[in-house]
């Protein structure tokens, strides 16, 4: 049996791929740094629509979009279907990432939920501190002390969690 060496090269001087929906050419650098979710938003597709159009099972697509499954671990058939449906080269599809909505510890990156449903005394101190910053009042040190004390006393009385207290201190003090 004769051995054949195969070399594949990519000509980067080729024109950028054409988007079949909009008619615009993709900027290679821009697409390489896009997330899957951004491409879906630009194409006006939901995960469900992409699943139906590509033939890739919705569960597989959900795992890819959530980051549970990396695109580099997908088989060539799945990548080919997704690339064809999204009208982008497979190489660029492989460079895409997913949007991180959660921190590595599983909690949402947007931690503003820690500011909700605060005890009345703490909420009052927080509102006065924020208003004092807006108004550039001369007694900010007093407002700072009030907020600091309100955070600590509410943490010690277990009205708020340590996580909430640490978040409030880091954000405002």
C-alpha cells in the first residue's frame, strides 16, 4: 500500500466569507472573537431554531452554548452542520467561545441580587450614602461610618449573610 502525505493550507488572502442572510462579508478578526450567542443574536436565531435548521440535537446545542461541552470536543459532523447553518467556516466556529453568565463557583456574575431585600436600617444607610455621593456632601465620612456600622450590625444579627456584607463593603466602602 502506498502512503500519501496530505498537506492542507489556508489562504488568508481569500475574501472573507459572505453571510447568506445579510450579504455582508465577515471580518475574520471580529468573528474569531465572537461568542456563539453573539452569532445567534446577529443571525436572529434561537438555540431551538439553530437546532432545527442544522439537525444538531437541542440538548447537544444547549451543552455547547452553556459551555458544558467544548466545540473542540464535538465530532466533525456536528461542527459541519453548525458551520453550514451559521454560514461561517468550521475553523472560525472552533475559535468561538461561550458567554460566561456564571462565575466558576456557579453563582451569577451579576451579583446585584445581594443588594435586594435588605433590612430597612441598612437600606436607609445605603440610600443616604449613595445620595451623599451624588450630592458631593461634606459629611461623607459620617455617611460612610453609618453604612459601615449598618452592614456590620446586620451581619452580626444574621439579618444579612456574610456574602452580602462582603459584597456591600467591597462595592460601597
